C-alpha cells in the first residue's frame, strides 16, 4: 500500500502542475512511513514541501493554496495529531463552498495514517473516522488494499471537494488475518493485489463486495475487511463481505441490497464502539431493511477506552471476537 500511495502522488504530480504535497518530514526524509519517498527529489522543493510541526498551519496553508487554484495533498503524520487542525477543517474547509454559494471551492486532500498495529499506544493509534463523518461538506475515505488506495487517492486529488483520506497503517506493508500469531495474508489472496502503473481512479462513494455469500452480510472497512474475511472462512460461513471504502458519502444501496437478501448483518470496525460509524451503518440498515432482518444487527468494535498500549491485540476486533459475533448473529432469530 505504501508503494501504491506513492505511485498515486507521483502520477498526479506529473499530470497536474497544480498538485503540491506538503507535510512534516514528507520531503527530504520521505515521510515516517516512506509514502512520499523520492517525490521531492523528482519534483523539487516547491512541489513537495516540508512544513513546520503545526497541523493547524498545514491545513490552513492547504486551504489557502486550494482557494488560489492549486490542488494540495496535505499529510498529517498521524491521525492522532490532526486535532489542532480540526477547527480549520470544520470551520473553513468543509464550509467554504457553501458559505460562498459555490463561488469558491477548496480541493484539498488530507492524508493521514490511522488505526493501530505498530504498538503506538494512545497517541499513535486512533481511528477518528466518525468525527469527520459527522461534518457536512467533506468526504471521508479509507481503503483496504493497494489497488483501491491508489485509485481512491487519485480520485480524491481530482475531486473539487475536500477529502479526508485515512490510511490504515496496519495495512501499509500487507494485511493481517487479525491474529498476531498468524502470518500476514499475501495481497494476491485479496482483490486489488496488483496495482497498474499510470493513472486510474476508483470511484468515491461506491462500496465493493469483496466476497459473495448468502448467509450473512459483514460490513467493514480498512483493516477489518481482512479480519472479517478470515473470521468467515474460519467458520465456513457463506458470508458476503462488503468493503465500505467510502465512509462519506456512504453507498447505502449496496449495503442494503445485500442485507435484504441475506437477512442478517454484522458490522466491524476498529474504532471505539460507542458513537462509532458502525452505529450510523446500523441505523441505515434498520431503516431500510427492517422487514427482511432475521436477527438483530451485530457490531464488533474497539473498546470504549483510550487506546491501550499493553493490550493492543485484545483491543483489536480480531478473528475470534468477530467469529463469536457471527455465531451470535447466525443463531439469533
């Protein structure tokens, strides 16, 4: 996924002279996860800019660039650090098109690594997608594989509206089955393992059915897509697994069509359960699929606590927790 994201920015920097990349340590150093490695050497310091350690300043600068005709791609080093820039995102970026009646717009893409998997504890492991999903005027994207990561990032950069682009750091170098004692599943075992060179897009606002089935619908995004698949395989269930991909705008049609057919639904995400985006998905399913449901909608999520460093793998919704929830959904009536 690191290579796919790097390729997306490389393609767009080469195609559009208005595209600029900015963030902490993203130029000379190539980013803490190496996602921007080599881009400053190729395109120069005026296109790939190292910034001061100021998330508010990064976002505000990107807004100013965008209003004046550029397409900035701003990196926030960790999603946990995005909050100093939150006021600029909510009060300025998200509202600009609306408050100007369409006279101005700000095509800003904000990339940021999210989630756990590197034992980063409370300050390097958060999944804040629900916070941004609540804000009207911005789109929120989280890919689960390299093909989607590149295609969605290019689509985000080309979009005239602002996009929060969340990158699950646990997937940067390959997916996991959700069990630390098992090896990573090779990308070739999943759709999107191969990433074409050059320009292509994956449409924002469209979910993807990554595994077809008739017994139950599992809805997930990011890292949890792979955990959900592994749990379904471990039980031998004929489960349909849907990768949300775009959190906002949500592809409710694809989700509801699946649940109306299977009659059962489990939602899985890494972020804390209370107020998590899974609750919004659950409400959407309830409103549109009530008469087809054969069991209550299930949810598996992170604990409702600050991110625990010592119990990282217990905090993750792993295979065992997802499998137990699937068994409960399948046995309920």
